[in-house]
C-alpha cells in the first residue's frame, strides 16, 4: 500500500518513459520487417516484456540494451510457437493474434490471465476468418484463450464487425501487407479511439508501407509489401505524462514534460487542451508541453471516445473543479484492464466526490475540492487507476493506494518519479 503525501504548488521539468502504444506497434512492425531495426527509447515494462517474449517464441530475435532494442526482422516469416501467454496485455493479445496467423504451418495457442479471458476479441476473429484464417476461441465466448491452425493469411476483402476497440483494426492493418492477396478491410459501425489507428498507420508508413484509407476510417486497402528495417525513435508516453500535467492542475503549479513532442502521434497528448478548457495555461515547444494552473478549475462537457486512457486522469482533476464535468462516449472503458468507468466513479465516491455513472458516460460534480477526505483506493490491478488517484493524494491527506505495484504494466518506476515530483512541491 502506498500513502501519498500532499504537497503545495509543484514546479518541475521532467521526462516520461517511452510510449507503450508506439513501442508495441514498432516492435511488431520491426519484427515483420526485412532487415534489422533499432528502436530508441522504448518502454521497458511488464506489457512490453510480454510482447518481446512472445515475438521470440514466434522466431524473432530481440536484443535489449539500455535505451535501445535491436530487432532482427524476419520479412514476415513467423514460426509456429505452441503456447503464448500474454498476461493482461490487451494490445499484444490483439496484435499478436494476427501476427501468429502469418505462420504457414502449425498450431499456436494464445492465452492470458483471468481478466484477459474476459476481454472481448470476437470481432477480430471474425475479420481474420474473412481472410481465411482458421482460428477459434476455445470457450466459444469471444474471448481468449485462442487456437490458430496456421496456414498464412489469404487476404482479399474482409469485414470487421465493429470498431469499438481500435486494437482490432490496428491488428489487421499491421499484418495486411503480408497477405497472399492484396487486402481490404471494411469496418462496420463507429471507429472509436481513431488516434490509435492513425498512430498505427504512421508507424507503418515510417517503415515503408502506406495504406489506402476510406472515409472516416471505415475502409482500408493495403497492397502487398514488406516493411523495411530502420532506426526508429519512440516519443515519451502521453498517457504517463497525463498524471504530471494533472498534478500541476490540481496543485496550482507548473509542469513541463520534455519528451512528448509537438505534434505527437498520441491522441492522449490532447488532454492538455482539455485542461486548458478547464482554466490551465498550456505552452508548447518542439519537445514538449508546459502546463501551468490557472486561478481556478472549471467543469467541462467533453467527448473522450478518442482518448479513453486519460479519462480517469481528467475525472480526478474534475473533482477539484467548480461545477459539473461530463465525460461522454466512454463505454469502451469497461473493456480495459478493469471496468474503468465503474472503478473511477466508485473510488471518487470514497473520497467524498459526488459522481454519477451511466452506461457510456460519467458526471463528476466538482466543488473545488471542498469537503474531500482521505480513503484507501482499490486499484483493481489496473495501472491507470493507481496513477490517476495518486493525483488526488497531492491535495487530499490520507489517500492510500492498494497494490501499487500494478504500475509495472506501463510505468515501472512511477512511484520513484512521483516522489521526486512531490519534492518539487513548495
């Protein structure tokens, strides 16, 4: 259990670890490329450890040194690997399901922990079957464990039945160049988290493959080709940066995150624009954003369908704002490492915050932080719950975080950096 110590105004310049989302995409693309790649400033975490271990099982050599990883690209050749375990790494489970399907022969089984076995993957399976992949969900419930009887990906046209998780679409896009026929994808329904799809396309393009994109990300055409190995630098993680920007907002201070560039590949970097709407001042430079708190925070009404990972961060900041903050279009928060919509509202209420939960939104009734009190925060083994509620502890005495080690999933040294930040409090 971690006890957060309240501080005064924070004034700090810092860097955050490499982007988890970009690291996992770059790993897959580099593994499929022709020739070696060097990934600079990748994220070292529990999730990326799972990704690397799985790629090694699939026949890819990954050599890890401080600050850089060398990936020996296999030109799209994948080895049948037997059993692959990915914990609760949803991104890798979705991505590597498609990668494993590229193997020409053999059986591959993909599984995860108890929570991963509850996280849906059925739409991706349906789309892969449209490309001729023999794949089954062993419990017939649309979730892992999965069994792939590999014979490559035939390609042609397929349909993704829904776009509620951008990871389904990104998974298909990443492997599409290696289909036996030119590949086409049609997406039914709204595509949520579009910035993550744009990120996937940007990483693909950096390694030499561009996709034809239809209106509103509903159709894609991908020619056959092969990624080219290269040196690739990974920018700092905007989701991780969000907790430090939020720290400045709630303490009345200032924080500059120096390695989330402008522009960023990450949609979560736009949290700073939402904090600006709440009353903060944002200045941008080539290598990062500086956020300075204003005189007061005001509630806002916002659609966060495209940046769900920072919705918990904004919700905690909203507890210190004046007036209601309505966070809409976030039903997909229920499909994350935990049901984040329910978890955030439940834990805010423990602190004395008036908050309401709806099927696809939450409302935080801010009173400027008045009347809030300490509580023991359940993290549900979810890194983002732990880090978001650490922000609340900077202003509210007596906030304790259970299972603080869950931050290993994306930010292993978060608490060390958080304590350094607290020392900056005046």
